[in-house]
């Protein structure tokens, strides 16, 4: 069925948006088959964002852990410091093609907001970013960056004042300005065609990683691992490996203070099927379908839902989903900084955390790719606070 | 005959149009909501829309969002709302419609929700985040239970209107503007051509909602439709007064004023 991954996905939105979604789907389907569009997209990925990103053999980490060989896909080396720009460049070029001059976006950690503001500056578009008031405070550096780039940052004061509410507000703004505005969704979430479109703009991560590992090792990896907020960096790296049945795909969610504490954002632990932000997927909700407040030290993973294609991969058993707690992510954040000289984003540190648990249990002949979705500059304030250090 | 259809045919035979008013269940509390509905009926409301509060109401502006949050904080739950409806049905035949987001129904269990709605005395359901692409399953179940699924059309719907209103019953909810709910000062949309285009696809009554906030606005839009829906403006009155009896008095005045805007039929 159109826009469905098994029973997940769909388009649960106000009628006002339906023709815009249909138009978006048609434009996307024609663009993604249009060599000229793809050439332009690849041009900006290469010349503006600096792709391809390296697949880096983390020798020190591998030796310290004494197990599987660990490769890091260096999405942190993208322009603006995370994988988010891959998707933003695709969507902004699409907005241009449709003829929209105003773009809006939601952001949690601020990485997608910064990437969108960057694209808007580059392509001369008006840009408004919706961000939960709590995240505005947690990620003040990124707020300042967005403003420098010329975007308007609108703090969202409703609900839990985090990413979920920023998405609500962006959708409401889109409803009111649907004729003039293009909504640049930041992850593989939302109504069809967003989950598919964002995946297709992020699959470059996996396409590169697959050919890089074949070149370096002459074979496919045993494991591919990535953190899961909405699920775009993970879907991007998983997708090209889905048909490679011997490659295990592992998504790492945010375990916050632990599942038992109730303060977490691990949708597959305690979540159930429901509808949020226009999609049917796994969500954290109470028995009457009210969305529960979620928590993670990392603003980018602090989301009560997950992309519908992940829900499908989970139910079909093709991918496995685990979680890492705040503390485990912080430990991994420190470890990667000290051992490899790479400061990861707190989001990405969740994937590193699980990798450091799994690698020592595996033989040295095993190969694992961990997606390093972003760099940690934006998080040093939070981490220093956690360590009790005043900057 | 379903109470909604009965109401519209009665109004039509008297050359009148419907006043449809909205209230959030449980704001400020369930008992008061019942009194509010009684008061609105007394003051001339023809149909009442009962909003089931939801944590993430995508189609609603700040007024109804805050109202929903207040109700949820007060512990409102679907079974309490069903009991409220049953209570009202003991003495009133006013058509009652739920305004409910899809996830509330889905999570509760579609069959249980519809069965309890029917048993309580609900006549119709509006689901603001369920476009026609997603409605087949529930609309089939509702048809069997004689609960009307009220379709929504928007100014952006254009050619979609034809399929949206196909086999529709009750009335068509015509969203007046591109935007979320909330009291507004004026409606920018070219209502005449919009409402004419809806009429070209269906003979069932058309009600305009979103943004309508006073009798003057009702006078402006009433010639284009068979009914008007007032939501946020009602909530604004309800939330303005701390004292319940003062609130109810003012609400009744407000509703009869809205009604007066509607009843001045042009000869
Ligand atoms: C560096 C980084 N990684 C991961 C995420 C989580 O998003 P997703 O699961 O869509 O990749 C974010 C979101 O802000 C991020 O900034």
C-alpha cells in the first residue's frame, strides 16, 4: 500500500495538508528519477558538505576493547557537523524545484535547525525554525548559530516544550501557510512521503559505507549500528544493507535514566502502536493514547515516536533495537574523546556505547560499522555541567 | 433517523440554519461540562460538539490546546466522557458529536470506542486528522452502528471534495481557512466560491467552522452555508470566569447572541 511499511506509516493529518502532501510526493518521485536533479544534489553533497565522509578504522578503540574491528562512519565531518545536512540539501533543492521560497523546520538538538538554516542561507530562502523552549536552553549554541545564519527561531512553549512539540508547532504553521511554505522535516518521521523521502536523502551514508567497507575489507560487515531518535541516520546507513541478510542491523535508542525509571525515550521499550505526527508507528503513550513525556540527556533523541520503517524492521525482525542510558552514553562520549581524539555528539555516543558493550564479546574476525552521526561541540556545555565543571 | 439529520431537516423546513457549538469535555470538570451543554442548548445551540482532550491536537490553536491540557490535568478520561453523554441523554435529544483525534480512538480500541459512543448516545464523530485515504475501516464500522462520520473539507481540498463527500451523511464540516482552530477577526477565504464548489458535489448540509468568533461574523458567512461552528470563542468565555454560575450566565448570553446572528434570515 502507498506510503506504508507493513501496517506502519500512512497520512494522519488535517485535510488542509493533503493536496500539499500529494504534490510533494509527485515532485519527489519525479526529482529522484531526474538525473539533473540528482547531479545537483550530489554536487552540493560533495562540494558544500564535503562528502564522501571517511569510513575510519578506529584502531585504538578496537584494541582497547579487544574484540570486533570497529569502523566509524564519520558523518560528524559533514558541513554543520552532522548527517542532517544530507537530507536538508535534498529537501531544499526540492523546495526550489517546486518554487517555494519559505521553509520551516523543527529541531531538537538544533542540528537539523542549523542544517536547515544553513541551506536556507545558501539558497536564499526565508527560514523559520521551531524549537522547544527547553531545548532552546539546552542547546543555546545552536540557537545562536541559527540566528547568525539568518533564520528566525521560534521557541515552542506548549506541551513538554521539546522536540515533539516543535514538530506539532511546525505542522500547525505549515497548515496555516501551506500555499507558500515547504516543511523540511528533519527525520524519517511524519506523514508519507516524508519517511521515504528522508530515507532516500540519507541513504548516501549507507551507500558510501557499503562500498568503502568492500574496498577496505573485501567483504560486508557483520554489524551496522546507529543511534535512533526519529531514525534518519540509522535508516540512512541501514537501508543499503537491508538485502544483505548476514549484516546485523542494530538501532540504539535513548535509555535515559533507565527503562524502569520511566524517564527515557526508548520507543521500542514500553511503546505501542499508535499515531503521532501523521504516522502510524511505535509511540510512547498511556492507555488512552496520550503521548507520554520522554527524557534523554541528548535533545536529538528525546522523541516519543520512531520512523515507521523502523517499526516495520523491528516487527519483521530484520533489525534489532537496544538502548543505552545517559550514563553509558556519557562514558562513551569520554572514551571516544580520550581514546580516538574524536568528540562525538551525545546522540552518536549512544551508538558508541552499545558498540563498546558488544565488541568485546565478539571475535577479532568480526567487523562492525558504527555511524558517528555528529560531532560533540554542541554538547560540551551539557557534559561539563554533568561533570560539575564550570566553563 | 439519526438526530443530526433530523435536526437539519427540521431546521430546513423552518428556513433556519444550525448553530453548532464546541466544548472541551472536562474543562473545567466533567460536571460543569454537562451544565455547559445544558446551558448552550437552552440558549439555542442546535448541535453540540464535544471535544475529547488530546495531548497533541495538531489541528488546534492555543485556545483549545490550553483547554485540553486543563481537562487532562483534571483527570478526564474517555469512560468519564461516555458517562457524561449518558447523563445528558437521560433528558435531552440534542444531537451530540465527538471531536476526537484518531489516536484516542485507535488506542482505546476502535470497536469498543464506537460501541460505547453508540450506547451513550453519540450521533456523529469528527476526526480532524483522518483524511479520506485512511478512513475506510472506521467509516465502515460507523455505518454499521449508525454513527455518522462527519467529513472535513478545506479550501485547499479542490478536486478532492468530490470523493470526500461521496456517500457523506449528516453535514460537511467546511474548514473556513488554512490554519488551526482559534477565534479570528475575519475570514480571508473567498467563501462564496469555496462553498459553491462544495455544494456542487453534495446535497447534504454544509457547516462552516474555524475562526468564527461572534454574531457579526456569523451574519457575514451565514448566507453561504447551512450551519456555523463556533469553538474557541466558546472556550474563551468558559475560561474567562472563575465562578461557574457567572460563567454559565455569560455563556448563555453569548450563545443566544450567536444564535441571533444566524436567525435573521434574509427574505
Ligand atoms: C548528531 C545527531 N545524531 C542523531 C540524531 C537523531 O536523529 P535521527 O534518529 O533522525 O538520526 C540527531 C538529532 O538531532 C543528531 O543531531
